[in-house]
């Protein structure tokens, strides 16, 4: 019964956002953040992300290109950072087009129009191909942006892409270094480590690698994370990719001294997940001025 109610609520919210994305956003914001969304004078990071979503990013063709995990590769190359791209193995309109025999033993499959629709294959010989095809084709049908009024996903031509797997020394998922940037200037980051399905550790740092006492959806790791030796090179990479946007999160990997591009994210957790302690929502928001939008 509870699952049925959740499905109905989701359908209702999709209907509301189709009529009024602003109303849907205000409802979701109050539900998840616990305080009303201030669209006239946004101060917190999550408020500013919602304001940009509704007022700026929704009609921005560059944002639409960059939320597309396939089309963003062209933008990365245009920024002169093609060296960061993970090697592309293939791209298809649906899973039935994939020539499985031609794929290497290890690879990553993902849909280009959302988040979380990823399959990491470490051994093709034990991969359930029929189940994989079902999952991919199901994900292709999902209207990812409709659930949270993320209008920049509207019009993205849906595809499946296959990339090389990023090899790590311990065989685990690579650490994900996520830089929050303002007009090309990285301000702070968090590291997602020890990913296992939906589980992970999140640890926030300033650019001097001082740890922030904050949690956001996931606990801090029980071990001390070491700053990468080429951390300044990572900061430079984030700068190179973030200059066109008031707020963007640049996600990078760093394995064996090699830096890889992950994705550009304009709405961290959809801008709908509280920081603990709550005051860090304002602390981080103060780092992200909305230049040219002071009177809104």
C-alpha cells in the first residue's frame, strides 16, 4: 500500500511540474529542505541552485548539452580538455543495437539523460546480457527531469554510451572528487569514496584540504582521506570546465596520477538534500554569488 501511494504521489508531482515547475519546486523544496524556498532573495546554496534551475538553466542550450553525458564530451573537447575524457567505446539508441561480442571484457554502460543509470561490468563472461538490456531500455524510457522539475533535461536525445572502465589499484570504484565552482572558480569539494551501490562516504573539504564537519546524504569516512599529489592539477581542470556557469559541480576521478572527467552537475542531489549541520547550506551559498542577479 505504501509503495502504491508513493507511485501516485510521484505521478501527481510530475503533473504539477508540467503545469507549473515553480510550484512543484516550492512543494518539493519545503518537503525535503524543511523551509520555504525564497525565490526573491535566495541565500543558501540549495536556494540558489533552484533559482538558477527555474530562471536561467532551463532554457540554456549549453546547460542542456552538458547534462547530456554524451554531448558533454564535445564541450569538454571545446574547453581544450579532451585529455580528461574516458575513452568512448560505443553509442547506441537502444540496447538492442549493442554488439555484445565486440565489447571488451570490462566496460561501463550508462544512459546519457539522467543519473544513476549505470552498469559497471568487470567481467563480460558472467554478465546477464538479457537483464542488462532490459534495464537499459527501461532507463531510456524514464523522463528523469520530470520528477524534480529539472527542465534542462527536456529535449535531450536519449542514448546509451559505453566507456572504458577506470582501473583502480584495489579493484573498487574510483574515488569521485566533486568540485563546486562559481564562474570558473572552484570553492570547495567533496570526495565520494568506497561506493557500493547506493552506499558511499561523502567528505567535504576546502581547497586547502581542510575537512568540513558536514554530512550530506552520506556519512563521513572513518579513515583519513589523503590529498592527491596532483590536487592543484585537479583544481586547474575544474577551472577549465566551469567558466561558463554561475554554479556547477565538476566531477573528476584521479587514478594512478591520471585525471578523468566524470560529469557536470548543475543540481547537486537535485538541490533537495539538506546539509548537516544546516548552517552549511548558507555557508556554501555565501561562496556562490549570483553575479548580475543581485536584484531578482
